[in-house]
C-alpha cells in the first residue's frame, strides 16, 4: 500500500515527537521530520522517532541544497536513518520555473491526488487536533476514498474527464465547507 499521508511532526521536542508518532501508527500513514527537529536531535533523535513509528515510513525533509557532490555525501550519510523519502531542492532555474507554476496551480489535496500526487504532507490539522489519531485516520481514509473514486471515474470516463470531474467536485466541496464555516459549523 502506498503512503498517501505523511504527518508533519514539526517540533524540536523529542518526547512530543516520539509520543505523537507512537500514537499514530496505522497503515497508510507516514512521518515527516524536518530540519528543526534534526538540528535539535540529530541522527539519534531521528532513530528514536523511527523506532516509535514502527513500520511507518519516514520522510526526512532536510532540504539538501548545496553543490551536487556535497548533497550526494549528505544523502549517503542519512541512508542509515531509515528514511523512505528525502528531498533535494532543484537547481535555481528549476526553482524559478516551479515557483511560477505553483502560482498558476494552487490545488486542494483532492485536486493534487487527482492530478497524480501519490502522497500528501499534513501537519497542523493532525498535530494540533484535540485527537490527533482521529484526525490522522480521517485524513488517511479521505485520501484512500479519493484515490478509489479517481480510479473508478478514470475507468469510466478516462483520465482527462476524471481530472475535470475532480476539479468540479472539489470546488463544490470547498464551497460547502466555506458555507458551513460562515454559519459557525465545523466542516
């Protein structure tokens, strides 16, 4: 099973991070640790979180950005930490191109998944929820249902028609959520 949701555990607090990931163990859910956590606790802290996370995959979001040889060395140094994903921001020209593209293509999570994204990183809606495990389960379930629906729609009307359908349906869901919030209801 792919990991559709990575929980952004953006804290420098080792105890809070290990407690959070320990409580969120479930299929289809991964853990994202960033530079702030890594600077506070280093490789030992990452290993502690990996241990607490059980079989959940790790996205080590350290944003490696240096000359290619240095980035390659940094990646080699982190291999033993058990990360399923690392990131190395692209070269300057690609950053400019992607920034322009991002301005043109702001998407909801549903639209991103419909457009081919295989994973989402979700932070505060899960980590700051009163019940993080419940919030994570709801997010994961929603993304799984979205993937199944997209596959079914694609098989019926083709990929281009499915993307247009997802765009229309996510816009309707967004309007419904905005309407609920204006009435004081939580979506």
